[in-house]
C-alpha cells in the first residue's frame, strides 16, 4: 500500500471522528501513542512495538489529513537524500540533544514570526 492510499483509508475510517475531535485533540492522541511506543521499546517488547508503530503511523496520518498535508508528498522529502546535508547516507554530524531543542525553538519562533516556516526575505 502506498502512503496516499493509506491516508485515504484512514480518512474514510476515522476522518469524521478526527474532525469532530479537532487538530489539537487528535494530536494529543498521537502524542499518547508515541509514549506507548516508547514504553514498548524500553521494555524490549517487539510485539507491542509493532502495534504501537502502526498506531503512531495511523495517528500521524490523521493529523496530516486534518492539517491538509499529503503524507506521500511530505515523505518524498526523505526519498533520495538527507534533506539537511543532501547526502546518502546522511553525513550530518550528531548534535547534542540540547542543541536540537534550541534549534527547534528557534525554528518555531521563526515560523510564527514569518508564517508557515518560510525564511525571512
């Protein structure tokens, strides 16, 4: 199954409930599922990880649909090379966690300031 087909199936099955729940509520369910995946990974439970990964995928697609994002198009960003360094395999230097958090905060601030994530002109 292609990602676009998967997104369409999730929309048919869960779309009305997702729209009723809204973006925020649906996103919170996604976050809860990520927490359950983390627990399965910590416990070394492969079967539970399998189930939770499928749940995370389904909830991610639901959030994407509510945000008007085509997941197949979004995933294509990673189809050929690392979107950051443009190499395969990725040649990016590992970053300490604190640097990634600071960069995300800076990106979020810029996105709010300049709209939709485009850099300032």
